[in-house]
């Protein structure tokens, strides 16, 4: 049939109708519409030649319009009544397909994303947005009333023996440096000590036995500060029970451990962290001589504090840097006086070390030289010179502290000379001896002041010059 139609069109040509002509009348358009046959299942029904040609042109325009609309969808293309493609005034932004942006299609706004970029699918929302708490639905089949009052806490496992030693030992050693009891209590409160709670005083006292007197004083303060916060009185008592049982082993490293442990017990009783009947509980049940010596030491100290007024709270003394200067000066003078009487250089060195004031050794040098200036005879000079030489060689007194002590004497020699008229000459002699021994260097020796010598001629001297120093 298509071949017959094509042959008929070739024999009877029909002029094409201009579809874009807008001057045609409405009657002609209606006439054309009525003459177009319907298309059924892709086959053309027989129709006049002109009508078929117009239908072909119209179908071609529709195909062109559908092709453009599929490419530029959403950009305002439409079909007019006569079949022409009518485009909107807004030109397409891209010739290739659809523009995938989130800007408004109406050409309004600043070109920003909708809802501030927080309204798309799978988006959590704008940064910093806080959501309301979701209310629990009581009618939910998975609802559990017991979960409403649940409190979740971090579970800390209890420490074993190895972990306890590795964790608590640095805490106690750092406490010896800063002396802050509250910080130790806070650190221990974060640990789950469990059954190792009574080992805290045991570890602290064991470390203090091998340390200095100031650290023992800090340990007594630590036990008093932890009792009631981290430890109980029963923990303290159990710790001292263990300490007395381990005393034979502690004596191997610290021979004076029985006396020191006895002092710890006496201090604990005085601080009221141990009961007063603690010592009486061991009467008749002690077989070890070391334990007996420790308990006897504690009983004697408590008896002296009750009858003679001994201050147990100052049993260990204050740390070197914590003592008043006046007290340190008195102790230095006592040390020098004992040395002059006994002549024991080793004991004097040990006492000076126990003062724990290496920054204050210049005061020791100053008081020693002043003692030489105020003494009579050459014995004190030789003994002080021997002591300073021994302390300098053993590095107990450093070069800087020795220099500062001599320079302080040089500065105060004018005032010392008021009470000691021969101070200048004695100082020059002592400085020369110190240089010969090797205690001071040449520069420090040359700084030694000397009193100006007066020259005058008196009557009857025959013109002789007096060289005595005044």
C-alpha cells in the first residue's frame, strides 16, 4: 500500500504547506485537521494526496520537537498550537543534556544550595545542629522499663602485684619531689587497688627507709593525709603488720630499719592513724629480735612524749629546704662545735649530708672561717682547714659554694674586725694556708682584703717606720 501511495504522489505532486505561516485563517486550519487521517498501529489509512503530505510534514516537526525536548528538558521548550517548537527566553546553560545543579530554576536567589546544603537525601544536617532527645515510646514492644534508670560506669580492673608495684612506685617517688599529698590521693583514687590497698603504706615506708630523713617526714605526712580519703585505719594497721613481718629482710638493706620502723609506728600513733593499743597487742607474742627492737623504740618515744614533752610530730625533722634559715644556722654552728671537740671528720661530713641543704653550704664555710677568726691558737685553724679540705675533695661542698663562703667573709671582714681586732691578719694567714692546701684558687686568694698600713714617725723613734697593722 505504501508503494501505491508513493507512486500516486509522484504522478500528482502537491505543493508543501508552510506550517510556520501565521497568516492562515482558522477555517483553513480546521479543514486541514479534518482531512488528516488517523494513524493506527503505525499504518496510514488511505487519504487524499495533499492530506498525506501535510501529515508527513507535521509528523516530522513533532519528531524534531520531541528530540529537542528530551535533550533540553526542563528549560522551557513547548509546542505551539501549530506544532512549532517555542523556546523560553532563558537560554540553555549547557548543550549537553540536563544541568545537575541545586540552584533555583526560577532564576531567583543568590545561587546557593537549597536549605543551606542540609536538606538533601542522606545528609546529617548543617554543622553544629543539635537534635532534640528522642522520647522513648512506652508502647514500643522492645521497651524495657529497667533501662530508664541505668547508670553506666567505666569498669577499672583491680591491680595485681606486678601492676601495683609498677604503678604506685613512680607515684610515691614523684611525691618525694613535690610533697603534694592531695595529688597522690587523687592519683590513687583513680586506681582500683582492691586487696592491694594495705600495700600502699608498706611500699611508701619501704622506699623511705632507703631514702633521706626529709623523705621519711614526707612519708609520715602522706600516711596521715591518705587515711580517711583512700585508706582506712584498718589498712594502716595491716600495712604495719606486714612491715613488721618483713623487717628481717629489710635489715639486710637498711641496718637501722628496726629503729626507723619504730619511729614510724610512734609517729602514726601520735597522728592518730594507729590505735594507742597497737603496741600492747604484741606483748608476749614477739619472737624476732628486730620486731622487738622496733616496738621498744616506738614505746620509748611515746613515753618520752607523754612524760618529757617530746614532740613526735617533729621526729624526723623538716626537709632541708623547708627549714627556717635561723634554725639551719644554729645546726651548722652546733655541727662545727662538735667537730672541734671530737675532731671526727667523717661524722662531721655525715651530719652535713643529713642537713640536706647543698644550696646552703656557703653558710657552713662562712661560719667555719668566722670560728677561726674568733678562736685563739692555731689548733682551730688547722682543724677547720682539714675539714674544708676533706669536704672539698669529696665534693660535698662544691667550688661555687666554697667561693661564695669566702667572698661573704671578705665582705663582712670590716664588721668582724670591730669585735676581733686581729681579724685581717688572721684572715690573710688562713687564706694563704687554704691556697697552699688547694681549697681555693689564685683568683680567690688575691681577692682577700687587707687593711691599709699606716706609716708615721713618733718622737724618740729615731726616724724608724712602724709597720704594725691596725
